[in-house]
């Protein structure tokens, strides 16, 4: 049994960890000894596979379903992580969605989707960080915000996505 907090494994929350970059980050951190809380929105079976692969490396893993467009639900994630892992020493804001359309083709109805895109890709990360901040300060932990080169250089047809990633980078 660890004698103090500094002897305990790091405890990292990774949003959007059911596949892709989030899953790769989870496996890397598990291999480094981090206990993990992994969020997913819809892909429970994929998230369970990632969690099982991480547990096989000897770490504790909590799975949490959350839609980061729902800021009330986002605020509940951190207390769930603390209940499951005892603390948070790191946060990886990776949850995100994409959209593709030429700006000239955007309709007023599309703006509702873009508002959703902004909630998930930016405001969900901001609000999750806000909730985790007291725990991260106490543990002298870190936040990693996953963004995209698209936010810096833009890509035709991905204006709204690029705007959310530029905001994240900022």
C-alpha cells in the first residue's frame, strides 16, 4: 500500500477514449502506470476493449459515459472520476466531433449542428477542465488539450471544425 500521495499511481482522465487518438493515449499512459478514467459517448464496446487492454497492463480503469455537449453532464464527470480513482492528476481533453461542408453551402439549419460542434470540441473541454482544476492544482497535475493542425492552417470544407480547433489551441 502506498505510504503517501506521491507514491500513488497517476490518475488521468481521458475524454473521448473509445478509439483513435484517445485510445492510443490510454494505452500509452496505462503502459506508464497511470490509473485511468476513460469517457465515451456511444461506443461502449470499443471503450470496454480499450479499458480491458489497459487493465491487462495492471492499472485501474473506470469507464464513464458522457456527452460533452451536455455541460451539466460534463460537470458530473470529475466527481465520478474522483469516486472511482480517488483523485485526478491529469486530464486529456480529447473528445471531439467533426463536420464537413463548404462554407458557401452552409444553411441556417446547419448552424445548429455547428453550435453542437462548438459545445463538444471547445466548451465541453473548457468545462471539464474547470471541474478538474481544484484536483489538478492539489496534485500539481497537468492538462493536455488535443487539437489539430486544421485549426492553424484550415482546410476547405472544414471551416466550423477548424474554428473549434483554433479556439482549443488558443
